[in-house]
């Protein structure tokens, strides 16, 4: 099976140059163990998120019939993933909201009612993060003027029986939030300045805004890297921002036509080595699929692309598995397997999970059909 490796030009403050091909990668160890693993998989079907549990080892995978504490929720939600926890915000019919915090590892669910004080059906939540007992919710509401909109970050403390909250006004629209180093990094856009992007920093300890970093235009997403710093993704480059000094420490610019495009992914997963697993848009270049599985190696500034045509036969792609599009990519560290969630071509509410070995010896392992399209996954 062939895979493709893309190399990028490194532009950093302390070094400049191109990464070289040493023939090595994150999987030079050809040891493929066979260890029992549990997969907890959030799937979408008919605009509802539900949980599917799977049991697996390196050779087999099957459904776990056990009952989970997770409660099905509307997939039209704002989510935030931190380790083995995911928080999900949903609007309620009474114009309030609910945050569901689910712990994949311990199968524990916590629900918190929010915004019942405002009774504002025009409220829109745009960003969400959590840490410990606190939630951080970026939202907007109409102001007093005809075209005025007000923006806030709400801090919600759930450590007491009656959760308390503090609203801090923002001068720009919040788009996404990431918690790191006891701070909330809020990607925002200024609608009065050509949608210029900024990174607003909230100190969680003193509950005050402490920085506003100009990011320029057309930021796609922000990520928390494995070292706790912030990665800012653009179409043609990504930058690293120190979560302690707020300084831009490096910028990686891509060669035209070789952009990794991880900023376009709806969901992604970091392994313990800092590699990012995601679904990469293709514009149907070299493949018949709009998105394919990809892994970005931040240490070597390379992306490994896994084309379905290179590890599945046409019969498997079109008939056996009915692969329509990639919806999620993750990693089973216990068994050194890449996990690929996909949507069925014949039914947009059905999906499946493929497992393959990564490079240098990629190989198809198995597939399981699912009553839903994979969205987020936790492996234990």
C-alpha cells in the first residue's frame, strides 16, 4: 500500500530550512502488539449525537452491548474536547442552555443548566471550553441598538450545588476557545475591521482579560499542542504562540499545493507524540473522496496522507463498506492502529470504522458498520 508524505518549509525565529527525508517516521518500530482496548465513539445520526461502545484488540473489533450514562443530544451543538472529557452545549426550548460534560474513561455524565437567567432566545453560543469544575462559554446577544451585538465570555463555577457565573464583556465576536496554562485563549474576529482575527487571553485565576494578540486575517482554528502552547492554523501556514509569554515562537509556511489543511477539520486527535490525526480535504485531487485520513507530524513538519484507493480494493470501497467520506481520524496507541471513521455513501446517517496499520508497513486490518457517522472517539 502506498501513502504520501508532504514536506513543508520551516520559517522560525531561530532557524530556516527545509525538512529532509531521512526515511524515518513516527512508526519506525515495527512492533504491533495485540492488547485489549475499549473504544468509546460518539456518532451522529438524524442530527442526534449518541454513544457507541466497542471492544477490540489488534485483530478483532465488536460492539459492546453495555449501557452507557451518555444521553443522546442534538448534534447541532458546540463542543470542546480535553483529554478523556468532552463538553457539549445545547440550546433548550425555554431559551436557556445545557452543558453536558461526559467523561469517556469513567462513563460519567454531568449536566449543568446555563443562561436561564437571561431568557434570551436570540442568544448564540459560539465558543466553549472547560477545565476542572469551570466552564467558559463565549456568546453573543443583541444590544440596545438596531444593529448592535454584545459579546461575552461567561465563567461558570460548578463546584457548588448552585453554580455561580461571571460575565466578562468582549469587544470582538468569540469563535473558539482553548484552555491552557490556567488561561482561556479565545479566537475572535472583529466585524468592524474586515473580520480581523485576534487571540484574547483570559486569566482564569483572576478572571480578567490579560492580552489581545493580533493574528491578522483568515485564521481557521486554534489548537492546544502537546506542550500546552497554542497552534494557530491558517490556509497557507501555522504559527506557535507560547501560552506563558504570549510570543509567537515559530511559523511554518507551506509550499503551494502541499498545504496539510488540518485547520479545516471538524474534529482532530493528538497522540502522545504530538502527531495530529484528522480528516483532510482533497478537492478530489488524486482521489474520488472529498476528505481522506491524514496525520501531521509537528516535529518533522510532514503530513502523511492515507488514500483509500491505496489500501482498499474498489469492491471494498464501493460495495463492502460503501465509503462516502471521512468523518474522523483517531489512534489506538495500545495496538498501534489508525482508526478511520467514515460516512456511508448510500445513507448519510450510517457510517463505519476502519482500522489500518500506519507507515512504514501500512495495511488494512478490519471494518465495523455503525448506526451513525463517527464524530469523536476515545480509546482506553
